[in-house]
């Protein structure tokens, strides 16, 4: 129910953005836009999904299964669009991986968390590195964003590669449940099931991640995020506005981070508002900033959601069965 409230807040924010900019100004900007650049931006986003599918396949040692990996990644991105902090993407990656890639749930969850780890590692490095190229007085903006991301990276490292961290968390959780007078046998059963799953997950993470694989994953993640930013850069070109690519990288990564922190499913509304505010800091007209932000969201949401609905429909029954098994 809370998730629905957050989603409703996001939709209200989108409506307020459109009304704030004025619909006729959005339409006027769209009429002036270069349609070929917009089509190019759509193709870039499809390429990004392919890159993420390639990375997924590399982690689970199934790089050759291009179609299956693309389906799994699209379903996970689709789920992320409608869950707070995009956390549903990791869960659906694991569940879809069980059904489509025929891997264990622990391996799928480990792979999904590993993806998030390398995504945040890359975005942290980009934000911290580009701090030195950010004009005054905005230097602190990417610096703070990079520090927050780094803290999350360290947290993910401990839960995905350090079994002791999980043990500590579940020990505390079990104590709380027992104090709340939950059935001790059920708590013990849940504790054992979770503990076994965690052990398998951590073992997979440790066995896979070595220096060579880490470098490859960092490169794939870096290319993926740079193309995300390049897509937005192309949209600025479509609307005939010149802006530094470095600034685009900083603003795009920060707006995505704000979208995650907001807890609104998929960052709906919060990402658009943050992009308008951040773009405006760098002299982008408010109406144009809103139009570009909405166009970019329409491309990313549109492509992923259309494909996600199609693939989810095809695999919905089987995925639902896997969900019931896990519960």
C-alpha cells in the first residue's frame, strides 16, 4: 500500500511539472526538435539494455545466451521502474534468471547485487572524478553525491562478499522477531533457509569476482553509464542547446541518485524535478529543461515498459511459480 502512495506522489509530481512548464511550451519545444536525434536517442537506449544484458550474461557465465539475457534484463529494468529505489529489479533479475537462465536463486540474487555494486562504483568514481571539472560554485554537488554513493558501495560490498555481515543482520532480526513473540519454530526455519541462501550467494560472489572479471565488469558498467549520459546529450542536441558533456554526466548521475533516495518507484517525478532544477543551475531555460527531462523519461520508460510488458506476459506464469517457491 505504501508503494502505491509513493507511486501516486510520483505521478502527481509529473502532472505538476507539466502544468508548471505549461503544456503548450512543451508542445512548442517538441515541434522544433530534431526527430532524427530523438530516434537516435531511442536506439542508444536499446543499445544500453543490450550492454546490461551482456554484463548479466558475463556474471552468470552465460554470455552466449543473448536472447535470454536480454529478456531477463528487460524484465528486471521494468520491475525497477515500479519499485522504490529500483530494488525490485534485483529481485526480478534473480527470479527471471531462475526461470529463463536456469540458474539458482542465490546465484541470480548474487549476480543482481553484483550489478548494482559495479553500477554504484562507476557512478561514485565519475562523480568524484568530475568534481575537479565542475565550475564554481557547484563543486560540492558532485562531491557530496560521490561520497553518498561510496557509502552505499561499501554497504553492498559487506552484504555481498562478507558472510559475517549477513549473520549479524539476521541474528538481530531473529532476536527482534522472537521478542515480538513470533513462533520460534517458524523463525528458526526462516533463519536456516535465509542463512543457507546467503551462504550460497556469498560463495558465488567470492568465486566469481577476481581482478580480471572485476576490470571487465567495471568497463561494461562504465560504457553503459556513459551511453546513458550520451543519450541525454543527444537530446540536448535534438533541442538545439549546447551544453558540456561533463556537466551532462554530473547532472544525470545526481538526478538518478536523487530519484533512488526519494523512494518513489522508478524515481517518477523526483528525477524530472531534480533534472529541471539542476539543468537550470547551468543556464538551461526552465521550459526547455522540463521538456528534455520528460522526453528522456518517455524514451527510457517507454522502451523498457513496452518490452517489459511483452516479456512479462510471456513468462508471467513461470516467474510467478518461482516466486511462490521462494516464499
